[in-house]
């Protein structure tokens, strides 16, 4: 069985709709004409170059937003706090938004 970190160094949350979120590993993300690509970069030591692999691709209209997520609880990293309707939200996500 592979280790999740083998698919990238960073952890991302992709919100698909109001009720679905996907958490995935990737080294980088790219938006190509609305298609969201989560990419893995594998360094080929013998050839001294990198090989880019697509971990997941989501077509336009099948995702709403994406953020770098904490491995601890999935919250956005580098966000000190988030306010909605004048009240703090403890965790960003569809479960706490209603």
C-alpha cells in the first residue's frame, strides 16, 4: 500500500458543492481553462529531470474552490480566523456553514 505523501507534499481541500469536499495530496495545482489539475512532481535522478503526473483532474463546473488544508483538521492553513455573519467559524466546510 502506498503512502499518501507519495502523491505530493501538500494537502488540499477541494469543495465540489455544498455537501461534498475532497481532500487530496499534490505538489502543485493548476487551473487550465477551468479544469483543475492536482499535480505530482517526481524527480528522475538518472535523467536529472522531473516527471509531472496528474493525480486528479476535475472538469469545469465540477468544483467550486480549493485551498491548502491542514493535515490536523482540514482547515485552511495560514488563516488565523474566519468570520461569517459576524460570528467566528471554527472549521471551514459545508458541515459548519448552516
